[in-house]
C-alpha cells in the first residue's frame, strides 16, 4: 500500500470512529442567529432581550448577525442554505414565513420545506397611530368617518410593500370600506418619520415603536390590532371594541433552523427558548414593549407556520400586493 493510500485509510478510520458531532455535545461553540432586519428594529429588540437567557440556558454565546434586505428574504436564504449543524439559526417572522411566500413571485427557498421551525418567541401587536395635525380624529369611529367622506385624500405609511404594517391597514380599509393611498417606506424609522412630518396621516406601527412617540405627544394612538388590549398601553382600546367589530391583525417572531437539523438539537434549542421566555424579567420586558411572549412546541410552531402561510396568501391576494 502506498504512503498516500495509508494516509487516506487513516483519515477515513478517524472519521469513522469520531462520526458526526453528537447532539449530546451540542452546543460546543457560539451559535449564530441571523435576522433580516437592522439593529434597533422590533426583531432586534426581542432578540437582545432573550440573548442573555439563551446564553445561560445553552452554555454558549449567542451571536446576532444582521443581513437586512428584501423583507427578510436575504437572511432567510442564508439559513435555508446553511449547514444543519446546530450553529446557524434564523430569527424569522410571520412576514418572512407567511406574507413573503405570497408576496414575492419567486423565492430561492420554500418557507416550509427548507426550514426547521423551532418556536415562536412573541406575538406582536400593531397600533393605529395618527398625526392629529394631518387628521384630527378623536377615536377609531371618528377616523373612519373622516376618511370615508374624503376618498383618496389621506395617505397611510407602511414599513414596506406587503409588510405586516401594510397588510394590517389593507385589512382595516377593506373592512371599514375606506379608500386611502398606501405609501411604503424602507423600515420603521422612515415610515414613522413620514407620519411625524405630515407626509402621511397615519400608520399601523408596532406598539414598541409607537409608545415613545405617543409619550412625547407626537402621535395619538387610536386602537390596537389584537383581540385583547395591550398591557403596555391599557387605556388604548382594541379596534374591535373601538368601532370596527371583528378586526384583528397581528404577527409573530420565531426561531428557525435549516432543513435537516438533528431533531435532538432542535428540541434542545426549543427548550432553551422555553426557559428564556419563562423568565419573569424577560416576560416583563416584552410586555412593557407591547409584545406578548409565546412559546410553542416544535410541532405547534410547524402548524403555525403552515396556517399563516395560507392565511396571509388570502390577505395578500385581497390587497393586490406584489413584490419582486
């Protein structure tokens, strides 16, 4: 046997006795969670809130990697093609794994087949926020009445074409019979600033984004989009109770691994999230932000992703929204 042949045999032997990394040894190095939204975004705030608890539960450092672009699709593509070794995860949303599947004509991945759903983290409520200098509405009923008598006059902002903030308003307008002009922006900062400037009259903003503006007297909050009131702003009614019965629109944040992830590693990550979300300080922080902590088992989250893909497909179709 040649020297090269003996070397190859030796390498193969070592590989055979060592085998692939065991789930029992996971994690043995830092774990990266990639997100498709910039620092300071709602997803980032939730990730940073949970990060220290996940570090502790897993015994390894969690590294946040930002790859913003295309409504979260850039980050999703990275994880869809990542090695399923337990060291690459995605912080996804109902947008990346529900809305985008219907909104974009061509995706380089399948939002269900190319990922391993781990768990939800939180439900995210939106709140109808207005600039009273642009539309001086006392409440939801008054807002609907003022818009209804002036079709096409009022512009509303969103954080992007097909984003949850866009589709929440599209649902609202359809249910209330309103004719408004949609103005999409690239993210929350620009969209909120357009309302403050008076370029648009209003927005369905994430509660955590709207609270500081309302506290400063720059925005008025008319109603939250969830079935129940949000503890962070208890005096703000739901839109359902404030004048548009049956209205509900919210999104979620959650963690995904790439397809082919070892089920034992997926379960370990799932239970670490469960532990982090059960922490009283984490719950308090998320609730103060206007979010509702929500843990789901692997199977429950898989079902949630499938159901939301179907739900948002209908909403996107009704809104006539598309993106390239």
